[in-house]
C-alpha cells in the first residue's frame, strides 16, 4: 500500500490490518457476545479492513485448547462453548412443585400419625382402597419409606415418614405434628383409628401420639 500513489500517506494507517493479536481479541469479543455461532464472512464484515477472520479464529481456537471453554466449529460458523468434559457443571438444579391429590394427602397424614402403618390399615382409616400410584408417588418424593414388616400372617410391610418429610415441614420429629383433632378439623382424617391405636385424649391434645410412635425410626413391630 505504501507504494500506491492513489492513497495519501496520511491515510495509509487506516488500511493497515490490525496486529494478529488484536485480531484474535476482536474475534474473541465477537464470539463471546454472540448468542449464535458466527461465520468467517460475518467476522470479516465486522472487523477492520485487511483483517483475516479465518486465520484469527483458528489461532484463537488453538489458544483455547485445554481451557474451560473452547472455540468450536459449528457447521461453517464458530462459537465459544463449555469444554465437553465440564458440561456436568452446567446442570441446573430446579425445584419441581408437585401438587398432591387429596388421596395422597390423606395417605401421607395417616402414615405420619399412625406410623408404622400397613396399607390395609391406611385403607381401613380412609374407608377406601389406596391405589398403588398414590403410594408410589409418596415413595418417589421420599416422604415415606418402607418400615419393618409386621409379625402377623403374611408379614405385611409398613410405612413410615422420612427425614425429608420432616425437613420439608420444619419438624424435628413426628412428635411435633399437630394433634389428631386438628387434622380431623382440616378434613384429612375422618374415619376411625387403626386397630390397636389408642384414641386421642380429650383432655390432652396429641395424647394418643405416644402410642403411635417409637424412638426406633422404623417403629416397633406390629401386634
């Protein structure tokens, strides 16, 4: 360009390509700010006259090898992406709000107040059968778990609440649950207590809970 008589010496610097290091910085800035992959043609269009987008992006790709992010080709375009082996760090944990059905709420309340309790006892209290889906949902949410089997014919499995259930409701233990009378007032318990469970004392709210729970987290074996 210096020998071109049509270009005044004062304007010569305007047509000089930026240093290669500066071109890399420009490509880096463009790729970092772009939500979509950028083609070499688009890089050249944005960069100063004389810049070589293809050469700059290739140099940048080599410089990012082994880093937390890489410059990668996407078809005929380029983008900055998280290194493949670090993709697990980008996993987003979300809290899924799941609305329980009335059947699930009733079943959960019965397990909490009468643990360890069998499925048959849950059905006797509710007065209706308990679907497998309801039990499976509560197990999947980790709000109930299997307890000890009853030492009765068939050795039925029992259900108890979990530490996750207590933590979710801010309870230190199942003994901190409100009284059965309050639960019935809320419409969650409308039937009679399971066999062998003492009724709640009229003079001492929650008095019946002492026979419903045991210090052993699995609860005592049934009668």
